[in-house]
C-alpha cells in the first residue's frame, strides 16, 4: 500500500529501530513527559465536577422529590431557606 504516492521518486524506505537506541529512548522519554503533563487536567476536572455527581445519577432529583413530598410548616420552610442562604 502506498501511503505517500507523491514521494515515490524519493525512494524512501522504512527501517526498523531498536528500543534501546538513543533517538528512540529520547522520543519515548519526551512522549512520557507530555503524557504526564497532560494527566493534570483530567484529574483536576474530576475533582472539580465531583460535587455535581448527584445530578448525573439523578440522586439530586430523587432527594428534591422526597423533600417536596414531606409536610412542613411555614417555620420549617423558613429554616430551610435560612440554612440554604447561609451555606452558599
């Protein structure tokens, strides 16, 4: 299979490389550094969005539904409102 037909006149060949060759080791080390540097982002996002996990599992919706089904007095509702605004 010709991958680069426009370069056919250059008579290019693929040669095998050994894993212990200097240039190969340099490229592996560079790739590992890039990989390690890019791990920070996903870990950071997992931590950042962990507090929203209940929304994705519908737990928050179930909790809200059960909360709304409970009977409460006006005083109870004021206490709920006060605790909500003081926590945010």
